[in-house]
C-alpha cells in the first residue's frame, strides 16, 4: 500500500465511454467528501471526460498525463491517466463499439496492474457491458472474470454491500434450473470462509455474524420441500461452527434478510443470484456497491450498468459510485491495519 499519505490512492476506471461512467465520476469528484478521503487516479479518456466536466471544472484540478506516475500520492488533488483518445461522438451513440470496448478493457487492465504493483491502494470500476467487451474481441464476460484471470485468482466471490445489508452469492450467473446441481458443501464452505475473512480484514468487523440462507421455501421444512438444506448446506454450516465461526443456518430465505436488516447478522450467504440481489436492491438500489472478495487487490464497483438510456443527459445519479469509492477507501485502511499487502 502507498505509505506516503494517510489518504488511500484509489484507481477509478471510466467504464464504457458511451455510458454514464464519465458523468458519475465527475459528479463524484465534485463532492468534497470524496476528495477529502482519497487521492483519485482516474483511468480514462481526457476528451470524453472533458465533455462530462463542463459544469464542474474537475479536470483542471487533476494532474494529467499519458504516462503512469511512480508515486501518485505526490498529486493530492488527483491524477488523470489518458489511456485512450476516442472520437467524442461516441457519447451520442447510446451503445458500445469495438473502440469503446477496447478502451474499457484497457482501463481495467491498467488499474489491475497498478493495484498489483502497489501504486494504488484499491481499484474502483465504472460500469461496462459484456457486449462492449465482446465487440472488442475480449474473451471475458465482465469485470470479475477479467480481474480474477489477470490476478491469477481462483478463490473469489461476489459481495453486494451497503450500509444495512451485505450478501454474498454462492452461484452467480447461471440458469435457476442449474442451481441445485451446482451447490456443494465444499463450495458453500469456501464462500463462508471468504466472507468471514473479508469482513474481518477489509470491513474491520472483528467477530462477524454470518447467516446462511436455505435454497427451498421454509429452508426445506425438514425435507418436505427439498433435501438440499440437510444434505448440502447444513454440513457446511456445521463445519464452520466447529471452527468457531458465529454462523446460523440454513435459514428460511423469506425471513433471513429481515433479520439481517434488523442488525442480527453482518452478512447473508445466498445460494443463487436473485435470492440475494432482489432484497439487496430493494434496500440499496441507489447506494449499493459490488465488491469482489478473495482477490489479492481491493476492487469495488457501482452496482448498476451503463444506463445508455440516460447517458449524457445529465440525469445520472452518482450515489453508487460515491459509495464504491468510500468502501474502497475503508477497505484499504482496514487492510493496512491488518498488515495485508496488495502486491502478493
């Protein structure tokens, strides 16, 4: 981690230049609360950001270069690394192109390299599209897969985090019909361990309280509605409990999130995508953050997409980006306290 300043240095990728990424970055950096807690290093395109900066005058405060700096903490107001030089007309298209897809992948790859080298303390990613990456010839479907590959990480998971609720997904982007066959006690155990470690080292929760959701209605009702709870989920919970974890489950999915919101649990481990994201987005639609746990670097992201329908209209809400920046800063500080390093 950067040691030259008490403020963490955060890399912020611009995301898809044709989407709302540039606007929410500019709006976020216009907030003194954000710039007081970190030194931002924006990875993007000067011409595109300039179009989003008309009413904010943010760019003139940032040191700007086509080259990477050896020590970004020397630029307390922030730094802009110009990684592409796109035709500004792409902002009028409302969809990605091969050029914007290539640019967004370059921003991510550069950010990961900077985080692995320790030049930045954490990476905050703007919204991209799978379509854009595909148009650019990328073999990856999104941020998580790309960053995991680039960091050589197999043991990772998606956490959606907000002030009131944190959920971690055991399975993510697969058809609902495939969820039961993909669930194993070993996989659930892996997710439990990742979640607990992350809450301790990156969120500063010394004794995490974990809840594990069941798969079936009423958590199976003692086998009446399915056996996954007793055969697959419960053994993983028992194993964690034997290791001293404060963990409860499998709990009925229709009540576990209420109890988490009441403050009884620090995180809920979910069996599939919508089980976790429906309650999460009901509570944290505007201020939720997507953070990939298990990586050797800190990575947070907005929990929304490129929003082409409102891009470049001035309507984009920067709340999720602000929260992603705040969470990255918190994780960087807590990681330093625990003596962990980004360059492992």
